[in-house]
């Protein structure tokens, strides 16, 4: 008996035809579909890239407006922490500590605002604490705060922290010795 040779026909979906051994030695043609292959289609990849692009398009402007405000807020918290440090130093050394604004930052002065400048961790050689990113600090109301050995402030004041973009944050020293950011 003569068997008829299988003919190769073009597949509709563009796959390569595969031959398999059928019953009685006859060869059957089988076509693999595109979806049986592993991986992602170009359309699926384009959708993912488009979604990521849209999310970046929304997120970048928001981040650019958020960063300057967050930088000023961080600097204000840093000054608030330094005020707490000065208060703690006054309590532990049992002498008044004055927080005085210098041209480029602030410094701790021992005894009173006319005493010796404290130098230590976080200060430069002149005892000045500097803020990063061109952020400045200025005394806007009251006097330079002086903390007592009991942790209270006998002089109170309000500081303004200003960022490079003009955003500001204020820190107030209360008579209780507490530094607050409204």
C-alpha cells in the first residue's frame, strides 16, 4: 500500500508546521499556536511601558515640587533638635547655654550670650552649626534663647529657616524651653 506523503501548507497564524507520527505509520501535520509559546507579546510589553510612562509623567512634577519643601522642613527639624541639644547641655553642665545666630548658621555660647563658644560634634572650627543645601537660619522675633540649668528658657525667640527657593519654616522657643514648629 502506498502512503501519501504529507504536504506542507502555510499556517494561517504564521507558525512553522510540525510533523508527528500518527496511527499506522501515517504522518500528521500539527500546527503550534502562538499562545502555546512562552513569553509576552509586543502589544503586552507596549502596554506595560505605556503604564510606567504615564505613572512617571504624573510622579515627576509632584516630586519636583515636594523636594524643596521637604528640605526646608528637614532643616527646621534639625534646628529644633539643636535647640533640644542646647537645653540638655545646659542641664547637664549646670550652666546657661545661649543659642546665637552667626552669619552662616548658629552656635552654642556657654555661660551667656557673651561667653565662650562651644565647639564639638557637628560644628566647624569656629563652633558654628551649618545647614546644608544653602538653607539659612535667622532670628526673627525675641532674643537669642538662653537655656538654664533647669531646662527652661530665660530668653525666648523665634527662628526662621529659609530654603533656596524662598520656602520658610519657623521654630519658636517657649519659656518652658520647648522648641516648637507650628
